[in-house]
C-alpha cells in the first residue's frame, strides 16, 4: 500500500505518518521508485502501536522510542522486556523522596526488590497527599490495598504472557494499564456501594 493508503487504513493523518518516519518511530517502506514506497501490515501494526502509546499511554517521543527499542532488541528476560514497557509510562504522581514508612511497607509485603523503583517515590507522595487531605491510611489499610493490587497485577501479567506477539504484550502492559485504570476505579466504587449496603444496611 502507498503511504496515503496507510493513512486511510490506520486513521492517522499523512503528516503524522511522515513525522513518525522522520523520528524513526515507523520503519521506512520498501522503495519502489525514487519518491515512492510500499507499506504492509507490519507498518499498520507499528502505526497503531505508536498511536496507542502516544494517545492512550501518554508517552512522549523518547518514551515511545524506548518501548520500540525494547521491541527491536528485547532483553533476554521476558520480565525485563515487560518492565521496559512498563517503565515507559509516566508516573501516576510526581515522585517524592521515598519515606522510611513506605520502604518499610514494601519490606513487610515482600516487595523489597522494588525499593529503587521511581514508583516508590510516587507512592510516598500519594500517601502524603492523601493524609494531607484528611484521609487516614493505617499500615493495615495500605497492606489490604497492596494485596488487592497484587491480585489485579496477576491478572494483568497473565494477559500479557498470553499475548500472541511482543507488540501485543507491550500493548497490554502500556495501553492496558492506562485504559483499565478507570475500569478498576469504577469497579471499586460499585463494590463500595455493595459493601456499604451489606455492612450498614439500606
């Protein structure tokens, strides 16, 4: 297909496709003439992945490039490969210096290997912000939230491992994380309604 057909197939503007080409996010097509190239389904998949990373994942060009580099030269470990995709996501909140309290929680949970992850700083800030807003957070409640998060993560990893291609796995990790966060938040609110009725009565 010509680049105009690629634009029509993917729903991405021609100017955007040319930008992806200039930035190296989209591999060149097969040259058929001095000013003409042909594109195929691999280009369609790449465009859709890049678009999802940018629009759903909120990644900048550097983040997209990091994910694509991991795809093209994947680490030996599948865990490291999925980690490269996961760490390309922007943090939920700006990180703070990790607190001893949060690091202690990680140790108690058996998550000590995460101590150097930038997300620990984000968790520290999120906890501080919640408390500043008058939301109580005890050790027990945080550990309960963490256990619920672990069960959710197990589902995420199972889906990613079952993905048919590395590109599909990246899509699950990056785009799935972003797009499913509202699903999880909504389910939590519905569950709160159910629990409130069960505990407090109607």
